C-alpha cells in the first residue's frame, strides 16, 4: 500500500455488501435467461461492465415480466417501500396492497402473505430480523428507485388514493372514534390517517381529490381524525375521544392540501372563521403548520378575522411567530387588518413568542415595524428580551438589547433579572452579552442569600461558572443564608468539573463548614460522590474526620448511607 493510499478497512463491510448484491442479482439475471445462448450473452454483458444500477434494472424487468398479479404486487410493494414517509410494518404493507382503489369495502381475503411479496419482488425487499418492518435490500436501491422517474407513474397520487379508499371503507367507518383498541385488525389505518395529506401535497389526482372530500364531509367522529389530532397535538396516551367541533375545513387546513381546501371553500358550506374545539380557526391551523398557500387563499376570502384569538388567547400571527414560520408571518403582516403587537396567552405579543423560541428572523421582521413595542411586558413582568435571555438565545438577546430601554437589573414578578434568567438556563452566550453591558451586579444574592454562581454550580453549568469566575465582583466563596457556598452546591450534585474549577481559586476554602458544621467532604460523603471525595482528600487543607454540629464525621455519613466505595476512600 502506498503512503497516500486511503485506509479502506472501515469500508470493507460496505464493499462486501456491494459485491454480494452484484453477484447475487447478476447470477439471478443469467439464470432467468431461457437458452444457453442468451445466458452466455448476458454473461458477456456483465463482464463488459454491467453495474449495480443495471442489475437493479434487470431485476425490475424480471418483476414486470412475471405478469398478472405477481407483477402488480411486486411493483406496488417497491413503490410503497421506497416512497413511504416512514418504514412500513409488514401488516401495513400487506393491507396497503390489498386495497382496491375506489372500493367502498376492504376485503381481508385479498391480503397477500409476506412470503408471497418477497417472491414477487425477486429478492429486492427483506424483512427485519424481528419480522416487523419491511425494507429494501440496500440503500443504493432506494437511490436508484428515487432517481429513476420512469419506474413508477405518479406514485404519491396512487398512494393518496389507496389511503383515502381505506379510510372511507365501511370497516374503518365502523370503528368508533374513541375505540383505539379496535384498530388492531386495521394496522394500515394509523399510517393513512397521518400521512395521506403528505402524499396528496406531492400529487393529487381527481379521483383522490373526490375521495378526500368524501372523507372530510364525515370527519367529525371519524377515527382517522382522532389519530391525526393525536399526532398533531403530541398526545402521548392512547386514550382518545370525540373532539367537536372539528370540520373538514379545519382538517384540510391542518394538513395543508391546497386543492382540497380550495374545493371545500368553493362549496360555501363552511364557516371560514369558525373555531375548532380549542378555538383554532382554519387560518390559525394553517399558520400553526406553516402552510403558506392555504393561509393566502383563506385570507383572500375576505370574511375572515385574521386577529381572532383561540381559547389560549393566541392569534394566527402569534402562533406563526412562535412556531418559526417566517413566510407566514410576512403574509399576515401584509394585511392591513393585522395587529402585530396584540398580546396573546400570558400577555405575550408575537415578538415575545418569537423571542421566547429564538426565531431571529421573525424577531428582526417584527422589530422593523413601528407599531411593535419591544419593551412590552407580559403577565409575568417579562419583556421579549427577558424571554430570549431565559431561553438562552444569544443572537436574539443581542439584537433586542439595542432596543431595550428598561433597567437590565430590574427583576420580573418572580424576582429574576435578565442575567439570572440567562444563567439559570445555562446559556453562557446570553449571560456574557448581558455582563458585557456592565449594568448588572453578578454577585447580588437572592432572598435566600444564594448568588448566581451558587445556582450555576448547583446546575452544573460549566460555561456560566467560568464566566462568573472571570468577573471581579464575584466572590467565589460567598455563603448563602445556610452557610453553603458555591462549592457546597457543586459537591452536593457531584459536578466534578465545577468542583475542580472552584478548588483552583485561592479564595475558596474547601473545609469551610455551613451553619450545621458540615464541610464539603461531609456533603460529598453523604451524597456518595466518590469522585468528589477523591478530589477533596487530595487537598492538604481538608480535614477528613471533621465532625459536624451533631458529632457525625464524613465516614459515619458514608457508612449510614451504605456507600462502600466512599467508606473505603475515607478509611485509607
């Protein structure tokens, strides 16, 4: 091997896979030829440079050549596996292939077996070891199927139609919306409910659109609606119930399928400004998900109040700003009726929501408006700057500080200043920006005597501890009302790196007891932090058997707690 040759050792398994696939597929291609002449011809082609892509192409031709239902099953299985939004379970795939588009009933007798599908796909698919998930045999096949546009014709439109046919079947309609346990016989239902809209946004045929309108006319109480809402709202438990009102227009707006939304609006059967069970209008739901085109066509209706609040007091603009949908924010701000500074839940404006979530682009857009007040307090006494500091959004903090007129050292209704909020969040960037202004005292204690350094040490925020230790005003050994120092809190939580940083400071007295006479070694032994015990025992100024006010030594606490490793260290 030459000096500059790459080390291929890490890639040997991948190379072996390629070789195996190529040999396997090409061997099968040769054996499929009916005569000796054709087999020799195929062998010469392989020797002439037939690659993996050609091998895949030859295998797909063999799948198609099977004819009849075998060909259909093989190609549709490859379509579903390669274009699905997530890996499909075996039961899901088998049921998907059993659906007859446009049928009003799902025929369970039409479900193919997994072994039949593997055979129809000529070895291009495989089932995971646990037998639950179906996959393509290699990622290169996924790339091949994705880049070869002539293999499948309008795959997403077909998948949309299959999903909607399945959900419109009498078997699915018969499942009550609050009976999650009855879904076991319909494993394909969850995928259809959550992802049909994703496929529809890629491609939507007239037949699929008709099926979508049919579903949405009966969506209230439909189990697919409950499954969609469960996913959209991040509900963790399996308990479901009827959520009324929730119309087809709400459903389509949440999914963002513009052709379906437009068709529903054209019917004139829906109140465009009606709220759902949580007060979200179709506009608010589209803003929540960032569906720009749906937001536009709803606003163009002219019968919509774009400032309408939901039950949590949030407007569509506030929702879009808090979710980071910059394009939707721009669309909404382009409407004269929009109130860009309207407070929502907790009294927070769109600017406050964007700052709280750290969306710098939206913050800049809103700050560019003359009708936006960057100093407006929410119900907890926090400004957008305070919310950004609390969230540790350094870049947002920087830009808002240029607009801040309030006292940076003024506490909110909970007694926390901007610096406290940044430090407690563990964001050294935001803390540094605030400290550079020189308008706050980083060593001011709270009503319990605890300083920022004590809190940062307690939470193990190494970066914030380092910044605070670099401030001349900060006393690294300042005790609180109980006599506990920053080192005490780092020791109690076992933050070894913070303990090391504090022990490097001359001002820190590692054997200093608190009001109960307990030293840092006592706390470390009591909490069972062997690493911290070692660090303290290495210090000459630490007394290993110093009793507290109750006559108990570090060894006694470790023994009482049953920390044998700490006992062994203290007995040396």
